[in-house]
């Protein structure tokens, strides 16, 4: 079945989708949409909610990043071994999305005071993930294999390198996640 991701030439919200696909060895096509193409309006008008990404899995077309991420997590075996693990993955992922939304909001602030507050609060904000990883023997947030939540957490930490390199030392990268999956070299994965 053919998989196609349509998004802008930035990491953005589609990066978790790209990384899951690449790391799991799934073949997919990527349609890169420039701002000129988007501003032209035809594609935007054709999108159900007027935004990207778009993900096509055969005859299934999905919009909305989180719906795409969860679909791929189920399809690629990254959503736990049962409903209990899936619920825990959802819980962790929602908390990660909360932190990601704080980070995104921060990127649009005009002064650095928000950055300082955010970085000061970050160790406390990351504590639940550190505790969860520690109680799960340090490998994964849920269960005994990588999940959607692990990918989301790693990419959240990588986003934070923009604010304060290097990655916070309190959280290890899952050992199964190769560096090239996190830092793809394809032109569509430009720094955002």
C-alpha cells in the first residue's frame, strides 16, 4: 500500500510522522509544498480543514497531525501491545503535546523572558517523564518497545536544543532510535 506525506519543507508538526516512518523502515513518498504553492490557494482549498499535513495510506486520506500519528502508531506497531498500553501511550503523548504547545507559543514571543521562565520550569515539566522512564527500567515510556510517545518525547527534546543545547541530560534517548532517524538528511527535513 502506498504511503504519501504532504507537508512544508520544515520539520514542524510532521517531523514525528517522518521519523516514525523512517525508523520503522516504511517506504513513503513525500510531497513538499512551498509557501508559494500554498499561497496560490488551490491545495489549501482542497484540504478538509484548510491545513497541512495530509497523509495518504492507499485510499485513506487523513488530515490533522495527531490523527495521522495515531494511525501510523497502530499500523506500525507503535501503540502498545494491548488497550492498557495504548491508553498509557495516549496519556504520555498528550502530556508531551502540552509541552510542545508551550514551546511553540514561546517561539512566537518577542522577548527572552518567556524563554528563561520556560527553561527554568523545564526540569520540573520533564520530571514525570524521567520518573516514568526510571520506573520502566529507563528504556521506554510504556511497555518494552518504542512507541509513539517515545518518538514524540525525543523530538520534543530535540526542539529544545534551539533554546538550550544540548539535550537535557535527565532523559536518555531510547537505544533503538538511531541518530539518523532523529536527524534525517532529506531536504524536506530542514530546521524549523
